[in-house]
C-alpha cells in the first residue's frame, strides 16, 4: 500500500492512515458500544459490491460517478474535480477500509493476525477436508 507521499506502507500503517482520515472527516471510531453497527457497515459494502455486478458492471470495472453539481466553477470545485470512484473493486476496497478502521481502533495488530491465519491456512487440508 502506498501513502500520500508515495511511500510503501505496512498493513498496520495503512490501518492507522485509514483511521486518521476517518477521524479527520468526523466519523466516530469503532468501539465496544458501536461495534455491531460498524460490522454491519462492512456487510453493506459487500452488498454494494454484489449490486455492482447485478447492475451489469464488470468485476474489474471502475467508473466515476457524475453527481450533478450546480457550482458553475469547475476549476475550483472539489466535487467536480474529484469524481467519486464506483464499481465492484471500489466496494471491496471500502469493505477493507472499514475493517482496517475497526482493527486499528480496537488495537488489533492486523499484520500479525493476518500472517498468523495465513500460516495456519497453509497447513489445512484441501477444502478443509470436506468433499464439496
């Protein structure tokens, strides 16, 4: 992952960056009192990803919304100059961003846990021993 200055970032650094951006935009950090809501927001991003496919957009398609703007000053309008990216890949990214925010806010070392789980998964049987 790449930071705002072009430097490579670890998963934990990315999670911290996501949390800082969220805080700067006025969003409440995940905590034990709102964790259910925050997890459901992750689910909603996955549902939005599925909707992108349902509406005929491709798996790798990224497009930019053309939200109407009445500003009449395109050169200086942030909304006009920075259209919102949309599509299946963007919704997956949104879900990951929300998970990073949750993990960071709750003090979880995501890099360590991902590495731990990936090591375990490499030891599992084919299809976890099931015949499906």
